[in-house]
C-alpha cells in the first residue's frame, strides 16, 4: 500500500503538467481551460427539460453542427438539465462529470440551465449556444476579442445567438 500511495502524487503532478501544457494550444485565450470533448461526435440528451430548456438545447446542438463537431440524440456525451438553481449569479453552467482514464478529455459533459432569472426566447437560444460552446472547449469572449459583439461566447449582457468565425476556427483547431 505505501508504494502505491507514493505513486499517486507523482502521477497527479504529471497529469497536472500535461494539462497545463495542453491548455496553452492555439486558442488565444479562447480555450475554457477545462472541458475538452473526447471526440468530434457528441450524443446529446435532455433530462426533464422545460420548453425553454428544450429550445436552448436544440439551438446549442444546432450551433455545434455548424462546426467540425457532429451531434446525435441519445446521450452519453452531453447531458442537459434545467432547474431553478436560485439566484446564483449564473444563467448556465457546464462541467465534466466523467473524465477519461488519463484525465485529458471529458467523456460526459453536463450542462445546467438556470431557470431562476427570466430570459427572452432569444436569450435562451444564446444561453444554449454559449453552454454548448463550452462542450467544444470554447472559453468566454470579451469586448477586446469580440469587438462586433457577434459571438454567443460573450455571455449574459450581449446575448448573440451564434458562433462567429473566430469561434468556429477555435473549435476546429482544438478538436
């Protein structure tokens, strides 16, 4: 047992170094530094979604289809949930619930859409586009690298509903 435990810190350090090296690829600050999809084929499934959540999921899936990532229905890769998560300060969250064995990519990505804050139909589509962008390893955009405000990766406050060419190029470079 002691020999096994002494290997774990070394393995964790190696994994951390690998992840740090990988996150500095050609995204110019557009990588989300966390959720790398395990491949270019992503199966999507919604769980007891409201009509707004379904609209967000359908739009986000359609936006991914504009990139090099193909999607299908049935689940196993991207799981979508919506609920009244409370006044958390966020409209949506994306995280990995099942990393691959080497901790280098995510096998199951969870999207949570917060119903607490009211949103228009267009804002729900923007939210779906944004959260599905994280499943493709896109990070947030800012005014300095989205000067025409046309990327859904800008998030709340701007609310575009599509990926711009910069987003599509980043997805292509990263997957």
